[in-house]
């Protein structure tokens, strides 16, 4: 399965930036993009592992429950 790099904008707008076969390459590309936008970020750059683009976009749009806080 490939790794997708997306820019996530407000109101669940997604922009596919790249696709890679390995996490190392996808992560490095995402870090370069984040560093280039550090002064004025235009949404969040995220890496998603999924079967296809549609599955990646579906995962990015899901609302996640916050993790535990403190000593639970």
C-alpha cells in the first residue's frame, strides 16, 4: 500500500501533494514541505497510509477521539 502526502485545509478540504511507496520517502517529503511553510503555514501537511486515494481521504476526514490525558 502506498503512502500519500496531503495538505489538510479548513472545512475538510484536501489537496494531494505526493504519493510514495515507502514511509521514509513520504515522511522526508512532508518534513521538507512543513519546513518551507513554517513562517506562514497553509493548512497541515499529513502523511496517510491507505490502499488508495479514496481510502486516504476518508481516513483524513474522520474525527478522532482525543487520547488519554494525565494519569488515567
